[in-house]
C-alpha cells in the first residue's frame, strides 16, 4: 500500500503521522493498517478471507495569508485525493491482499497544526 501511495506523494508514513520531521512537507500521506478483523468469508477454493478496514490519511499544508493563515489549499487537496482514489483496486497476489471500495470519510478538516486532512477508508481482504 505504501508503494502505491508513493505514486501520489513522495512522503508516506506507516500507521501514525510523525511527531517531528527535519523539513516541513507540503503534502504527505499516512497509511494505517487495520488492527482487528471485521468479517471472515470462505472463498471459492476453500480459502479464508479476512476483511479489515485500511485508512489513507492525506495531509496538505494550509495556505499562508495575512487574512487567514489556516486557509485550505483546496486545489492540491482535491488533486491528491482523486489521485489516491484512482489507485483502487489495489491487488497484490504475492501477499494475498485486495483493497477495494474506497470512500472519502472526511473530505477536508483542519488539524489545527497547519494542515488540512482528508481521510479515505477502504476494505482490505487478506487470504489466510
């Protein structure tokens, strides 16, 4: 998932956003893997598939201006969000995963730290 996310943005972090970085990024993505299974299904070849939720969080730096220093950079947010949605479905047969059904849960919300964030959730099926 990180490899695919890097086609949208060069800065991708696993699980959590970093506490500190050496250089402020204009755009970065956090890919959060699931913690617990949501559903289990028996496949056609008697394989078990475990469904889980995976989250892509997109962070875009706020526009800086005298009138409003926390202004959403809407063009960049929309461009990057659409680029993430275009990645789906993500299928890796060597790992036995399929990531499908992406949906934008939060289109844009300020985090109060100079970024606006967008949250995209998808269904990840893993063969066990």
